[in-house]
């Protein structure tokens, strides 16, 4: 049986979650017809959408997120460390 790896990610607003779930549902139907095993993972911090992703068979790989700030903030120093941890 063939195996297809599907990697998902998105931004912080969550507007990407529902379209991704719709695409994954279609992929699951197509994969079942073609006898392809799916390995679906979401990379990032899904926040309040984590349970929704898990309910749809999507594994979550937590990655530390960082932000490129264009203004002065004490958090700029922390974001550099978070960027490296995320890599």
C-alpha cells in the first residue's frame, strides 16, 4: 500500500483551519478509492483548534513560533530564541 504524507500549517488567526479540513476530507475519500494510506500532520501551534484537528485524524506536531516585529518590544529578544527553537 502506498503512503502519502500531508503537511499542514497556517497563521495565527485560524482562518486556514476549516479549508484545510475540507481538503483533508476530500483527500481521505480519494485515498480510500486508490488504496493510499494518509499520514496527515499539522505543524505549528493550533491553539483552540487542536481538538478539531485531532477529531479529523490530523496529528499535531508542536513547533515553537516566533514573530518578526517591526516595532520596538522587549519580546524581540525572546523571538530570536524561539525562532531557533522552531527550526
